[in-house]
């Protein structure tokens, strides 16, 4: 079996396995619940606008901010789902003995890992894009608001998912499935908090505190990608009116990520995946 065929076969098997796990059901239920709640919330916002409580411009600005809050909910669901799916991908199969049957054949472990990682990427990015697009349609149908850069914003959310699941795959090569998921989600939350703290430091002119956010976004790029996605979902007039005092706002973003930062994200993913491959190759099965 060629390496390319091995990778594609493992990717397909990983997708099939993911579709059978209870985590997928939990993700689906949480997604539908969030879509339903957001539909009700945006409908109330539209009703307030129709009754004269808000102007159409104020309703659009409010919808823009609330959309970012809801999208953070979807990014959290994606983080939970991918982290707890990636954990059992390697360590779970190792403990059950499945890996012994697969790797007994003349197949490169790195090809197996790449195939499983690719399957998780398809699953995670597919969820983010479909759920995010559904949410954008909900906002458009209720408040008549459409984000200025939905494709770029959804692509950045998908990239955030790839970053987190790559980290989870690395962790799954050294710790138990449950522990790898918990650690990955914990680092995701810690990085977001560090980003907010760093933004507050920047708004207050405290370089030391601001550096916390900068360093955290380099060590784990999830928050930097999330802030770029928020910029794509925001109303353009809201972005134009932001001042430096909004640097620390957790659901507003002043600028998209730079090309340099996106390149760093790609390098980060490649390095972490390389570490995961090296760890898996040396892992005692």
C-alpha cells in the first residue's frame, strides 16, 4: 500500500470512527441548541428595532457584536469536540490494541498519523464552516445583517480548529485520551483569557501586561486567529469607530491578522505535527 493511499484510507476510517462516537451527538445537540437560542435572541432584537426601540443602524451594530459572542460559543463547541475526538484517535486505540493490528503491517506510523490528523481536520473544519454559515443565515434572516467578510472569518475559525486539534494529537501521543482533551481545552481557555488581559494592558498603556497577550498568541495561536475571525464578522462601521480603548474588549477586534502571523500559524502547525509524529514513531505500543 502506497503512502498516499494509506493516508487517505486512515483519513476515511477516522471520519467513520468520529461519526460513531457520542462526542458527535453531543456536538450536534449543543450546536442545534445554540442556533435555536440565537434565533430567538436575534428575533427579539429585530422586534425591538421594528417597534422603534432601536434604529436600523443600532440594530445592525448590536447584531454584529452579539454575532461575535455566538461565534465564540461555536468555537468553544468546536474546541471541545475536536479535542475529545483527537484524544482517543491514538492513545485510545493504543490502549485497546487496535494500533497493534494496524501497525503490524508494513505501514509507516507517520502515514497513519497523517491520515488520522487529516480526517480530524476535515471533520473539525467542516463543522465550523457549516455551523458558522448556518449562524450567519440566522442573523441575515432575523436582523437582515450579513458579515462583511464571512469567508475569511470562517476560514480563520477553521484554522483555529486545526491548531487545537494538532495540539490534541500531540498530547494524545504522550498522555491518556481524557487528559489530552482536558489539557487542550484548558490551554485554549487560558490563551483566550491571556489575550483579554493583554488587550486590557494595551488599552491602559501597560507594556508588561500587554506582552502577556502577545506571547500567548505566539505560543498557542488560537486566540490570535479568533480575534481575526471576529474582525471579519463585525460591521465595517463599528470597526471604523473603534478606538484604542477597545483593545481589551473580548468580543471586538480592531484588525485582521497579518500575513506574517498567518505564516507563523502554518509553521506552528507543522512543528507541532512533527513533534507528534516523532513521539508516535517512538511510542511503545
